[in-house]
C-alpha cells in the first residue's frame, strides 16, 4: 500500500459526538460500558487514527450488542439503559455503519 492509498482511520465527527455523549451519560448516570468502552470512546471522541484491529473489534462489539437495542430504556435520554450508554461509547449507530464500511477497506490488514 503506497502513501496515496492510505485510508483515513479517523471516525467522522458524528461518531466522535456520539462517543462524547456516551461518556457524558456514563458520568451522569454511573453506568454503561466497560473500561475498554471508555477507552474506545475517548479515542473516538478525540478522532484518533484507529488500528485495523480496533476497527475489527468495533464490528465485533456491535454484532454482539445489537440485542441491547431491545432493552428497556434504550434511547431514553432521561434514564438511559446501560446498553444505550455502552452503544454510544462505541460510536452509536453511525459508529457501527462507519466500522462496517472501514472493515471492508482494511480487511485483514495488520496493525502498523
């Protein structure tokens, strides 16, 4: 892969905004997500370049946690479920769409 082929591994602003919202809600309500989720949200919020393996982990997270969207208070801004907060930490629906798109681009590329 040449420099001109380089893929931008920074998330879109909407994904960063979702992660920041997740961090705010987690602080406010004291629930949702793990330390890994908080670390991911911090990376997303700061629009850091993510590694290919991190992109793949995001795709795996969303696949495992799709079920959380069926939980009580999912999407409730006044009393959000832990699952909703966690989903936002990983970038929300836009984060999921972006990670799936990026996974197609990075494939099984190694981390550099």
